[in-house]
C-alpha cells in the first residue's frame, strides 16, 4: 500500500547486485541513453539539434554505431548474468493479471514474488529481443564499413526496423526507469548494490526468504540476484 | 544570377517559405538514339566539377568505370541487347546519373537540415557542408544514384551543373556532346523537342519510341528519349515505374510522427501515474516484518 509517510529506517540491508553486475549495468545504461539521444537526433528533424552534444551531425552519425557495439556487449553481459532469474514461473500470470492492483501499489495480496516480478521479466526479454533486432539492423545500415554486404532494399527494411525497434526500446526503457523511480528504494539496488529488508519484504518476499533462509541473523552476505 | 536560398522549394529535414517567384523548370534531355558512346559527357563532367577519379581498369566492357562513384557523377552504361522481335543485336548506351526528381527520395530520407535542397527550377542539389554522411539518401533514391565518399564521408551526385545553369549556361555534359544527344533548356521546350525526336524515330520503325519522364517521382528534370520506351529496363536497368520505396515512405512518414508521439505518451503516462498513485514506499510494517523473518531464519 502506498503511504505518504517518510521512508522508515532500514531494519537491515540485503545484497541485491554484485559490484560487477552494477558496473555492467551502468555501462549498458549509459550507452543506451547516448544511443537514444543520438538516434532520436537522426530520426526526427526537430531533434537534430541534439547532435550538437556529440560534436555535430557527422560526429553523431560516426559515433552512434560504436556506442551500439558497447551496448550490445554490455547487454550481452547482463543477459548472461540475469537470464536464469528471468525465466517464467508460476505466479507471473497472476502478477500480470493483477496489473491494476500492482499499479495502484497493492501487491500485498499477490503470490510472493521471487527475484523478479513478471513486469521486470518482460522488460528483460523485450530488451533482449529488441537489442538483437537493433544490432542486426544497425549493422546492415552501418554503411561506413558494411555497405557492400546488403542490398539497398535490405537496408531500407533495416532502417525502418531499426527505427521501430528503437522506439519500442526507448518506451521499455521509460517503463524500466519509471518503475525504479516510482518504487522507492529500488535505485539503491544500482547505486549501493543492496536494498533494505523492508523493500525486499514488500516487493520480492520469496527472494528475501530464499536469500536469508539458511543464514544466521547476524547480517551475513545473502545471495545477490545474479 | 546565382541560385539562392530564395529559390528553394524544398530543404531536407526543414522547411522553406514558398519562393516569391518561381524559376522556369529546366530539364536535360538525353536522346539515347543519338548517343555514340564517346564519353565526352563523362570527361566534361569530370573536368567542370574538378573530379579526380582514379585511372580505371578494363573490365571487359566499354563501360568504365563500372559504376557511378563519388567522383563519377555521370556514366555511360553500355548494354548489348538481343531484340527478340528482329533478331538484331542492339547496342544500347544510356548516360546514367541523377534524374533530379520532382519528388526526390534522397531529400525525403535526409535527416540533416539543408544537406539536400531542391530549387524551383527543379535542380536537386547536395550541400556538402550540411551533409553528415549517413547514406540515407542512398536508401531514399529510386535510381541508385548517390555515392558516399570514402575520403570525406559525404554524399555526391550530379548537380545538373547548378553553378553553370544559374549563370545561364547548360550543363557541361550537354555542352560537350558532339551529336547533341544531350540537350538542355526549359522542361517545356525539352518536351517539345522530344516530341519531334519521337515522331522521327517512329517514322523510322521504332513504334515504341517515347519519352521517359516517370510520373511516379512527379516527373524528372533529366529525361530520356528511348527507342524502346515500353521497356526502359533494357537500358542497364532503368526502372519502369520508379517511385520512392513504400518502406522509405513509412519510415519518413507515419513512423517519424508516431514514434515521437509514442515516446512522449510513455513519458507522460509515467508522470500522470505518479501524480495519481503517488510513490510506492516501503512502510515501517514492511521493515518490521522483514526483521521478524530474519530473526526466525
């Protein structure tokens, strides 16, 4: 239930991400933002001015695909860290059906959530698919190095697919970011690597039980979501 | 008088006010039936535009270089065609280059403001200082004309000698043509001239002679008189019904506007949701329950 009171003091903290996972995520996140800005600048004339952030249109065009390579390998790392934890399981369907309750901040009556809820899993799998489309279509229109490998007809389809996939990816990213802002305490997972016990109880209770299950109460390390 | 920004009717990724006075539309007419394949036009183009193509290699054809390039803006394309109706071998020679479409796909695809412009006289010109080298023009063009330079990563193509035309001269290729297979003037005059040439060709047995001024791109400012106008594709793949690809139209039409709208809506939805639902905060109860759980463990 959402409440307007101040955030209570943490009872204890639970490790959610390793430092390596956080660094991996930061590199991926930074490249995604840079790609969105430079890509949107070349997508709509009203945003062309954003190329100024990269040193002009030619520089934005030059640098965008290279950042794309960084994103691809960055996401590749995230994929192999997190794919198992994002496999579908019982309860995902219920979570999705209760979208209204979740959006209203009423998770208390739902089946206890493991490391990731169905929404987070959707973000994970849709980003995985979209980034595959983006890297494949992106290589087809990276004319500086790969012009001769595809026909112009293929490039036309690639440039359209790239634009549509990028729009969807940006929307998924907005959802991802918004969820992290809305659900207070979530950002800690990325900035500190740990979350409060209360946060874990509230949003990922089964993960919390599993994490502290075999441990003593002295606050020893628990399994991060990786 | 030079062509100025007052003469623009289209400017890539930006808009221009309608010109106060429109220049008469110009056109280059290429009569393939009069062409002798001497390549004087190719040489004149290189000379006038100060292009410096590398010395080519013989690839077994008179066609040299094999394709248009950043420093070959016009190219004689040679085709040996077996005419099934007569059994004759016909040597078809077509001077390839930018068609200066009324509805230019390159300009529609271009994301860089002012990198491609269209003057009211019909000339479509690349403005290299604004070009970012993305190659979208290559995808937009229905005739496969623009080429990106490996030297400066900018797009190049025939300018219709806009610098000569704006000073009352014809293009260098037309000036150099020894048989007047290439002529230049107002589009209206060129159509009239073409009519005479077509009548002449028809009287000499080329029943399908005709003018190539394809409507799919709104007409062009480089036109051909073809002796087999019913099958333009035999002339080294001249497209029969060229038009901007539907994929490009969707990309630069619906996708461009819907894309921005969808991203804007997603951001707005988050904003509104936060206003309505408020922050999802951890409660004291949650922390207490978590503490109890840990004690049990």
